[in-house]
C-alpha cells in the first residue's frame, strides 16, 4: 500500500495540514470558489447582485448616511450569504438523497424559506431608507 502525504492528495476538503497562512489561503480560495459557483449556477444570486448595484446607485443618488450605508451593506450581504447557504444545503441534500424523499424536500424548502424571510427583510430596509426619499422626490 502506497501512502501519500495529505498535502499531495487531490481534492482535500480543508487546508488544516498546510500551516496557518497556507491554510487561511486554502480556505479563502475555497470560499471564493463557493461564491463563484453560487453566482454561476443560481439565477437568484445574479438577481441579488443586480439589486446590489441598483441599491448602491440609489444610495449614492440619495446621499444616504454612513449608518444607512452600513444597514444596506449588511442587508445585501446577508441575503447573498444566505443564497450561498441555500445552495450548499441543496447540494448536500442532492448528494445524500438523489431520489425524492419527503425530508429532503423539507430541508430544501426550509432553506428556500430562509431566503424568503431575508428578501422580505431587505425590502423592509429598502422601504425604510428609500421610501421617504422617493416620496419627497415624487411630490416635488
């Protein structure tokens, strides 16, 4: 039996055996790959990125305060983070349950439900920040 060091094996799932900085770099690249996979494969992620651009343009146009920028940024990136989590849950469920199973459906539906809550929250934040400004703009 030939033994290979864990550094040389292909497809390692973590970089714990690489040392501190190399392990951090390994983890960062893995996270970036997951982010790019989500953007490439999930139409809703692309819609959310388009919303990010529109919100940033509107925030610049309306000269929102630094605190409002922080709330908008946190809201946008929480939605994007949940999209990645939703994608991960769907992938794991598909891996462990390739055939339909009611519990697999519950897991996928609950993950999608988390997205619904996040999107509703983001719309509430947008309404609170932009609503009064849009109202004033339309009435003047």
